[in-house]
C-alpha cells in the first residue's frame, strides 16, 4: 500500500523494501499506489472468461535467474487473472536464438517482450506472429493513451501493426549548469546561444569557484578520440539534428539545413578561445568525470544522476546536492532551443499466431497487459511488490514516491523476481528507489532535475521510422565525423565543399529515399 510523507516529517514503516535504481513516473496517490475504482484496468477484467489459461511471457530480463518454487509474483498473477503464468527471462544475447528454437519446435511462447524490432520482423516474416494487433488497442487504454502516432507507425508494416509498442520514456538528459558559479559571478541562466557562450567564457576566465586559480573550464565533452561526444547534443540550439527528419514538408538533415554548420562554428569558437577543457575530444566518458566532479567544469550534458555521482566522488557529505541546475536548451535560431528526440518506443509486445487463434487466451493476454500497465494495480504489484511481496511505496511531495528494499527478503534471495517488472517498468511512476531506509536529499534532487528535464522541449523522432541503406548511412556518418573535427581545429575551412561531397557520397540519395518513405507514411503531403 502507499503511505504519505509530509514535508519535514520523513518516516517509514517496517514493511518497506529496497532497491538500487532510480525511476520516475506519475503515481496518483490512491490506496495501493494504483488507480481508483475507475481504474482503466477494470474494463479489461470485466467479462473475463472463467476458463483458466496458460500464458507464457518470454522477455529480455534485467536479472535472468530462476525464482523460488513458492514465487509470490506468479501466485499473484495466477489468482488475479485466472491464469497459469510462466515468465521466461533471458539475456538479450540469448533471446532471439531461444525464441526461434521454440517456434521451430512448435512450442512458442504466447507473448514476447523485446526492444529489438528486427527480432519482431524476423518472426513476422515467418508467419508465426499475430498478423495485426490493432484491434487489441481498444482493450489497452493505459498503453494506447500514452502512444503517439509515430510510435504506432514504428510497429506497423504494410498497414498492419505487428507488435504493441510500449510507451516511450520521456528523456531526462538536458543541459546542466553550475548555479553556484552563476551566483558567484552574478550571471543569469543562459537562454540563448550567445548567453551560453558568455557563461562558458566567464566560467573559464573569471574564477567562478573563487579559489584564486585559473583551473576551470566552461564546458567539456568526452569524444573518446572518435566523435565530438555529448557536446554534439548542443546542435539543438540551432534546430533539429537527429538523423533525417521533416522540415517545411520535406525530408531534411542538419548538414543541409545549416544547423550542423552553426553548431560547428560554436564549438570552433570554444576551441579557439580555449574555454573548453583541452581534453574534450580525446578523453572518454569515465576519464572526464574527475574534472566534472572535481569542480573544474561548469556546463554539462547529463541526467539528474549528475547529483548522485558528484556526491559519490565527494564523499557523500551533502555539499554538492544543490550546485547543479537543469535548464532548457538555449535558443540559437527560430527552430532551435530543443533537445534531440527520445526513442519512439520502450520495447514491444508481440503475440504468437497460436495464441491469437485462441479467443480465450487472446482475451486473457489483453486483460493481463492492461492490468499490469502503469498506473494500474498490477503495475505496482509486479514492479514494486505492492501486494504479492508485502512491499509498500511511500508517497512524497509533488507526486514523487519512495521505495526501499531493506526488508524485501524474497527478492534478496531470488533477485530474478525483479524481472516481473522488466516488461512494464517506466520512469513515469516517479519512484525513487534506494537502499536507504528513507529518502535523502541527493535522491530527491535527482528526481527533481529529471522531472524538469522531461518537461523541456524535444524534437520528434522521425529518423527511426526509416529503413535506409545502412552502408550509405555509415559512409556519410564517417565522412561527417572526419570533417567536423578538422573544421573545428581549423584544418578544413570549406563547409560548402563538404556539403557537396556529403551529398555525392550518399546524402542526396538518402534524402530522396527518406522523403519517399515519409510520403508513404503520409507524414509529407
């Protein structure tokens, strides 16, 4: 059940459980941490068949180890939905081979959860999956209501939806700025590319940490010697930049719209003025952390975990809980000031053709999927053990929740039980998961920053709808990576020549193919 936590009074009950991950999403604060009597899952269970049905789910798991004989999660599912439920969780590397073997032996699982669309396409081409799951969507309001049209298009082939998309996760990566440094220098949150450039300059030259030393840089990156690293996300200051997309009712790419050049000129200025960490291109992600969390870098591209990592490398004394601020992407053009897109889906559910032929089983699958989807009762039961494992989720302020597994004896002994949550888990539940007995300031700040980031504007994901020649994509990507570092370092200066070569190397053909496919999807008129 869900308890309440009021500001200034942190308390826990002995029945709370623990965890090691942070997730977020929207709980509604009702008893049980679930929907009220008007719960959308109610429609899925009405008129349920009295026939007990066998249902096996095969999935990519988190833990992939066996559970106990007296598994409380299986018992809860069996009793709740009148089924004999079997969970088969496998590592991603083993899932495809196991699935193909099961179908070849005429013993297919009823339900498959995977993140890999190619696995679904391979099975669909063999005619072993339900041909069109579209009619089921009306029975799945908790899933369907959280999907946009691009997510549905992603799992559609020849006009038929071959898998049920799981709603995408809202992105929690954004621009993070040292707000203590801003305060020290009397600076405001940067809202434009010019303001960001000014902040970066002053973070480098004006002793923002007041230690009397010239030992800070405004920004850094971690290119690993092969790319520009995460600073590439700052292309969003000037417009959309992820792959091929739609602009002005036509296929577009950052190289041809000018977004890429504006961004390269921005980074070139950073390098020329020496306001970026000199190791930005050669260092890897982990190599850069001692500088970032050693208080040498003032602007970063990060999720809310920047707080926990900073605290961890500074002995968890609480001195750095409140130094970072999540801000929207500064705006550098009319179409700019946006983050890149999130994934179109967060995994997919496919149903075997055998299961689809059995009306009673197909109805049970629909009831099951709806009942365990966020925010319904079954979600909290499987994801957090509220009910089957005797766990509790604590209500915090602002819709946040807290979960600790300190007394979760079953999942400590059988960690494979966490895989009951793999196929339904979402950060939309806004749960702070911790090994501590109660929420601490670090975890709460992380949740706060992530929630801010999720609310910032992001572009739509069009690129992942496309099926483009992988060799041509690889060719132009390699060409771009080789050119852009030379341009930034001043070894190449003719951007127009690069654009012409990019088009000749395959960019033009890819633009034409992207436009053709967008038109076929009715995304371009």
